[in-house]
C-alpha cells in the first residue's frame, strides 16, 4: 500500500490527541483511504514537556522548520496556532517547498488564506483547513463536496461554543454574565483569556472563511462585529417575555448584488431551530439552490471533535488529487461587493433605562418617529423604589443607520440612567 509521510508540528491539546488517535487507528484509516498515514516527525516548543506519551528521539524534530526542507515529508500538520509567528512561518515555507498542509488555524487562514491558497495552487499541493471552522462540524467539506451543486445565498449560525454556553446558561440558570463566565472557566468551556470568544473575533474569522467558500470570493474584511459582553440578565429575561432568545450569530448573505457579513447578538424566535441550540454546541445553516436549507450541528471545539475534522482533511490528501483550497481556482475567485450593514434593514429590540417622570416616553417615541422608525411593541416596566423605568421597544424593519442614530440621540438625553441597548432581531 502507498504511504504518505507526515510531520505533526504542535503537540498541545489538539496535536497530542491527533498523534495518539492516528497511531491507534492507523489500520482502519489506511484501509478506508488505500494509503497509510505515516507519522515520521513531530515537534513542539519544549521537548521536556510531559504529554502523557513517549516520543522517540528518532521522530522528534529539534527545529520545527526542518520539516519544510526534509525530502521525506509529504504532509505537514500545523497545530501551533496564531496568525503570525511560528505558525505563519511554517505554513508559508511548507507550501513554498511543495508540501501538503493541514491546519486547524482559523486566525491564519482568515488573515493569509488568499496568499496561502495561491502558493498551494501554483505548487500543486493541498491546503486543507476543515478544523479551523466549528471543530467537528464538517461544514467546509460539505460546501466543497456535498453541496457543490448549489448557489449559496446565505450561511449563518452559532460558530462559538463559549459564548453560546454563556448565553444559554444565563437564560436557563438566571445567572449574571460574570457568574456564568466564572463557571465556564472552571468547566474548561472558556479559556483563561476568553476575549476573542466574547468580543466576536473568533466568529468573525470563521465567518470570513465560510463566506469566501460560499460566494467564491476572496476573503473580505468588511464585516460588522459585536460580541456578547454587553448582554445582561435583564436583556435575556425581557427577550424571553417577548418570545425570543438571544444568541451570538454570524451571518454572510447575498442580498441583490451585495454581500453583508455580520456578527452580533441577535434576538431569535424561541420556536426557531437556532434557538434550540444550547450549551457549547455549534450549528451552521446553509440556504442554497437547489438544495434549500441544510443544517449541520455538532461539537465546535475540543480535541476529539477537532481531530475528527483533521482526519477528514488528512484522508482527503491520502486519497490523492490536488484540490483548490477555496473550492475553485484563485483565477476564478472574485472581489465581490461587500457592503456595510448600515444599509441593511433590521427589526430591533431597544432597552432604555430612564428616570421615571412625565414626558420621557413621549420624547423617546418622538425620536423614533423623527427617524422614520415605526414601533411594533412597547413595554414600560417602572421600578418605583429606584425612581427609574425600563422601556422596551420592538421596531418594524428599518435601516441599521437609523436604528443607531436613535440610540446615539437618546443616550445624550439627561433622563437616561444607563447606556441604552440595541439588539437586532432575526424574524425569519
Ligand atoms: N483547542 C481547541 O478546542 C481547538 C479547536 C479548533 C481549532 N483549534 C486550533 O488548533 C490549533 C492548536 O490549538 P491547541 O489548543 O492545541 O493549542 P495549544 O494547546 O496551545 O498547543 C500549541 C502547541 O504549539 C507548540 N508551539 C508553540 N510555539 C511553538 C514554536 N515556536 N515552535 C514549535 N512549536 C510551538 C506548543 O509547544 P509546547 O507544547 O512545547 O508548549 C504546543 O504544543 C490552534 O490554531 C487553534 O486555534 C483548537
């Protein structure tokens, strides 16, 4: 049987699990692909770190970059992480030297994917990155193979398990953001520095990759990104009373000739499919023709789910044939028209915390009508002890720029006690 010689660079959470899994399942993976995945080198930063398994001197590479020059290496698996530094050096050098590359690194692909894909195509090698988007959810291979027939109009969903865990626990356990985040760290669902999960950057990197695959475009940085840090217990409970759940969603959609990319907390109907995805799960929904709506749901992170995606990429290379990293040749990819979301229409949820006195409500509704935003529902919730009132307003669809103008105007009024909230609604 043919053999493919592999170097695994990075033996942390993911690399260590993959190394052990490949060793244990070598036979069945070989049989399924008619080619043997043969790990001949591994490398990481610290040779002496205890990884729970033995690494012989024969396979340890002192300098990880040597894998890119070694004639016997066919495939390099990059599991270091980060858009810059050693991961970037390794992947650029590997592709330039004609090695196939598999990576789980969303930051690297979202930033340098176009340049890397060009080098891979010119050198006729594979660059695969299934594990970079939503861990074990096989969305990239589905787009490139299973759904290849389709013209995609929209891809959206829950792409970050940490923020989904936090929002669904706030909802179910009626706990504050900080209490839930503390628990998430204790349970290993949030990293000690979870900022890229909470500020939307993690979802943004994944969405850019998906959007590029769906619309045959180059990666595009025109993307609106908001995280979940400003969502509090009151927003969750008001949303619930109005029949909604709050989820951090990523959307890339083709409307007319324009593409909108956006990541933000969203009110979604309690009865919808996306609202039922709780905890650390991810879900990706594709709208395409002729398939209609297609959904994949599963574990979005962790060594086991990520290894499932890595083995899928490795198998694709074991089976042979060079594939275009972004589904079609770089010569065919386009610079499409990506638009700011200020021009897109949304229904919205507003929450104002104001001094409870006559005239305030009429001033607020006047500002809405001056901006041509029509109100669908209004709830007033006074707190006699504090002399304040919460005013919740749900609007009919209106341009995002007018919704933002309202928030800006009302926040400058002296009757406002706390910064006002605006959360977009998905009513579909
Ligand atoms: N963790 C997840 O659930 C998950 C899910 C999907 C995708 N990913 C992606 O998978 C990749 C790896 O993540 P991880 O969680 O396994 O990270 P990790 O536990 O921090 O492991 C990183 C590995 O890179 C090695 N490394 C760091 N600097 C190096 C250098 N200069 N030269 C050689 N090796 C170096 C480290 O060596 P030492 O061990 O010696 O320190 C370590 O083995 C990232 O791109 C991440 O975004 C992770």
